[in-house]
C-alpha cells in the first residue's frame, strides 16, 4: 500500500486538493503500476505560522510572488 504524503500551507480549496490527489495517484500508477485503490494520498494543511523556511518563520519572511509557468515555446 503506497502512501503519498503532502504537507502544504493551509488555504487551498477542497477542489484543488481533490485535483492534487487525482494527479498524484495517476502519476504513481504510471510510474509504479500499482492499482488506484491501493494508493493513499494524505494531505496535511499546515498553518503558515507553523512553517519555517531557512530557519525563519514563514510569517516573518517577505511575501514572494508565485512562480509562473514558463511560456510555451514557438515550436509548440
């Protein structure tokens, strides 16, 4: 029984978490061949005030703009 564990900041919608669980399950199934029913995904919503990055609490760090996807190349 494979278990995929995801810790992320609290605040994403139930729809977003369901999509993440489906995508992770699909990827694991493609890579490892397990049946979907045996793949478990655990999502933990962690409050930002309980998360540190580089030894600094995330609430004390400057806000960073989200990373954007690269633009498609002209060949696509």
